[in-house]
C-alpha cells in the first residue's frame, strides 16, 4: 500500500461489539478475522480497531493498563499476528488506536508513582492544592466534574482530563515521550500500517498551570504550540521513517489553522485530522446534553468552512459522520424509520464525495440506528451515567433525563453489530455486554431491504473514489450554500467536474442548476433514486442525493 491515501477508505471496528467467537458476550480479534471477507467485499483499504490492550474498561479500553499487550478477553498475540497476515491477503492494513495523552491508574507507571518512586511521579501532572485549599486549577473534566483527583493519601492531585481513572501523562518529561515512541514502534514492528492518535492535541499542557477564566480550561491545554513540536518528534521517531503508514489525529475543539499545520504534507506531523464541529450542531447553547433539532444551516456552513479552509492550506480532512463516540447519524440527521435507505445513502453520498479520506463506522453501511433503550440501566458508558446524574441534579425527572440520554449517549454507536436476524443478531451465543438494538431482525447484513441496498450503495461509493480522480484529488467549492434544504457542491479535476446535490429533508425540494453546467455533457455517476437528466431545475425527492459527472 503506497503512501497515497486520498483514494483510500477506512473502516472502523469497535472490537468489543463486532463479533464474539467465544460466547463471552464481548467481541474478539478472532471475530475480526472471521469477518475479513465481509470487509474485503465492501472494498475498504484500512481497518481501524479501537483499543484492545489490557484495560480495566472504565472507558471501554481508552484507559490503557499496558500498551504492549492484548487484553485476554480479545485474544492473544498469536491471534493478532494471524489478523495482520489474513488482512494483508485482502490488501487491508490495520490501523490501531494510540491513546498517548493518558493511561489507566492501574498502569504500572501510575502504580509505581503511587508507591513513591519519584521517577514515575514525574510521568504525571501532579500539583498541590491552592493556598485556599481549592484544587490546583478550576479546570473541568470532559466527562463532567473537576479535572483533578487526589494522588493517593498525599497532599497532591493528579490531572485527569477525562475519567478519574485516566491520569494525564507529562509530555514535558523526555522519558515519557521516549516510552510512548517505543510503544508506537512496537506495533509498527508487528505489521501495523496506520495509527489513529486519540485526543492528540491536548498533550501540550503548560508546566505552569493556571485557573481558566471560563472555569473550563480547554483553551489552556488545546492546540498549544508545543503540541506541533512534539507531534513532529513523534513522526520523526516512529511512523515518519516509513512511507506506507497512514496517520490521523483526533483533534478535540481544534481549528482550521492548527489542523492545516497538523496535516500539511510538508509539516512532517500527520496525514489527516478528525474535527468535530459539524457534530455539535444539535447542542443547545453548546451543551451536548440537551435536546434540539440539528441546525442545518450551521451544519453545511461548518462542512464548507473546513473544506475550503483545509484546501486553501493544503491540509487534509478525515471525513466522517459516525464513530464510537457519536450517536448514529441517520437517527440524528435524517429519518431511518420512514426513509431508511434514502437517509443512509444521502448521508453517505454527502461525506464520501467531499475532499478528504472517508471513514465508515461499523454498521453504518447497513443502516444501524440508535437503540433507544428504555432504562438508564441498559447503558454502560461512564460519560452517559455521569450526565444522567447531572441532569437529575439539575431538576429533571427520569423521563426527561432519559429522553436526552437516548439521543446523545455514546452507547448509541456501541451496540453489537447486527449480522443476522437470529438471537442477539448473530453477534454472540452468550449475553452481550451491551444490548442489541431491537430492530436487528430487519436491519442486519443478511436481509435485502434496506440493509443490502445500503451496503451496495457504499460499495459503489468506495469504487468510485478509486476510479475517479475528481473524487480523490479534485478541488471543492460549494454552490447554493444558502438553500434551506440542500447542501450542494462542485468537485473539479483537470477537465472534469462533479456536481453533488443532497436533500437533507423528508420533503420534496428544488434547486436551480447554474447555466454553465447545463452546457456540458452530464451523466449520473451515483444517486439514491431513479436516475434523471441534469435540467435547469432539479426536483429532489425526500433525502435524495445525486452526483453528475460533467465533461
């Protein structure tokens, strides 16, 4: 696999929910091997696996207790080696999650720090309380509550930007950086061809920590200048020594200028970045744990802002609607009940034909939806339970709080993969760690309508990216950005243009086609309704997407 990643498509597997081969109720690496033919048939190039390292699972594996290990519930190194070998037979490379901002408090480093070893205490960010007895800073954890927790029975506190069992690492310590580079190189030596770096842009905390004016603290540790220096060092010492390893950084609360620097081909940092602004357009007043219809005008303007900004700076976007931390996009931005095929394929068309590298999250290609659990006890996610308690403390009753959880919980995307209409959707012969969505009997990989049709459409999108440079390499510009129902744009490369039109609503709408396009030879490259000709006025059906190739 060459370094050119513009025509590649990445598929994300959440191993815990993918395929259980042992009856434990949790997916495993053997299950990934078993389903490689399914992924190969889809046509993907890279397989991103969420963490499978030893972990107490307080944050579903993002609390790593040993980077150079495999948690026994997932398998062992023999199984991993077989996975690498079998995947390579299908020309699929493995992309691993690297969580380098923090470790589990059960990690040997933290335990040795607790035991009093000063060398390892300097692996973490330890501070004493302020003179008035308050916490070292007023920063908030991203999972709710303060970002500090008491360090054993000492007078010190350790920084934990996420869960209290996830202690932030001190990147100012060269020993920490060296140890982390060793981790990345260990997995490269195991045959890994890609890395997704978790919350990489928050590693650059200052050595002099101060209270935040806003009482939250994100600005104090996000995208600080030293992050770029450290990412360049990471590149030089690990994956940058190879020309076939593809990297992506998850960038929390980032901006275009920093993301250009992270992903510019001459920056020697990363290949591409995830940004999340377009997935916050249903946060009322910026608060995730609220209910509101998504703001379509903001959604398409954010997509346009990142497309044009990254293009101008020669940066590169990782394109996605779904991942393990997000509710299902069809439940969020469309109507999977009344328009299951149209909703899924419209969203897929929108994202796959943009400038960037598309990521598919497991089950999106068959139209999986939010499960709409009826009790908080059915949810597993630590952030979800923290939010539920907060909502109740704010005065909501159980029904009001649960209504928000049903829409916003990270567990919406973590339900087991729906393979068949048999018990537990063919995911396990045991009791699944998280309940299967109740609609598995008619949404699974074995049924024809709508799941098979959605998957066939995804296969077509993946093939088109490889066949048409206008998709993989073309420039981007929007048209009719002020249309109330449609997001449309033009991709251009050499003498070809691709006009992409997407109706985001469940009602018929129309769009006027610019006169210049009507003068060209046009044919439908892909669409989710019966094909029709390019005319001065396009009448779009509910959730219709269509792409015309103009020459």
